[in-house]
C-alpha cells in the first residue's frame, strides 16, 4: 500500500471534470485501484460511487467504485 498524496486523493469526494482526470483517477473510476486513494489493487468492498460531469446542464455520471479492506466505504462509516 502507498501513502496518499495530492495525486491519489479519494475519488468519491468531488464531481470531477472528465477531461482533466489523471491516469490514477481513471484507474480508481474503473475499480482498478482503491477509490479512497491508498493505491491498493486488492479491492474487497463496494466503495459507493464517484462522479464525473456529463453535459452542460450540471448532470453527472456515476461510477461504482471499490475500496480495499483497510479503507472504509464513505456511506455507513462512523
């Protein structure tokens, strides 16, 4: 597992512009790396959704993302 840094933030926190996504963020959206940003590729839990802007009317497109066993899903965590 790697440390979180500016390029590996939790993808679920904001609505992202699809034209400015980094390769790492694209991997998070495609459930290849942990959505919470730790860098793990051993994904064991559903992680909720991450969103990108879609169109000009404020619409957004949601991606079902995954998290590793060390990172909690956003919803339901206390």
